[in-house]
C-alpha cells in the first residue's frame, strides 16, 4: 500500500517511514500541505495538522473534496472539538501524539479493511452504487 505521510517534524517522520517500510508499506513523506495536495494520488494518507504552510484541516478538506482516500490524522491536538471537526471534515480516524507504532499500524490496517470494496460469496463486487457480477461471461 502506498502511504502519503504529511509530517514536518523529522523526529516523528523518520521513525515512521522506517517502521512503515519495515511493515511492507511504501511511504512518500512530504513536510507541507502544499506538497501533500500536489503529490500523486496515494492509497492512504497520514496527516499531521500542524504544518508550516497551512492547517492540516484545510488539507483534509481539500483531499476529501477530490477523493475517498483513507485519512488518519496524527497530531498533538487532543481536544475533543479538534477530533470532532476533523472527523466531520472527512478524516477516517484520529490519533493523538505520542502514540505507539503498533497501534498506528493496526489502525492503518483497520481503516484500509473498511475502505476496500466488499465482495460476497456469489462473486458480486459493490463499489458505491456500482455492482459488478464477476460471474458474467467476459468479466474478469
């Protein structure tokens, strides 16, 4: 899975990149909101809120307007209002620093599971309102 890590603090970003790579994730790290919005479309986003050029909430809002990519906010902001606002803006999860790496990895996997298209035993895949029956001849 390709993860976009939006984190300006090297002391947090570097161990995360190392640990996520060790767990089999491909990580593209950027340090600004502008770079995050200009990055190639990732499969997953880890987003800090305290960025040097813009608030991470604005990045979350803009990403959500463009895509359904899963977003986990990783931030030092622990107030309930911050958590509520970001979840309402479209974040899929919210993790307050400092956090354990194993918990972050588990949350990534859990959010990724929930964001995958579901298929039933009959071979039908549902993606939003679209359903594809893989049993139909000529459909792979």
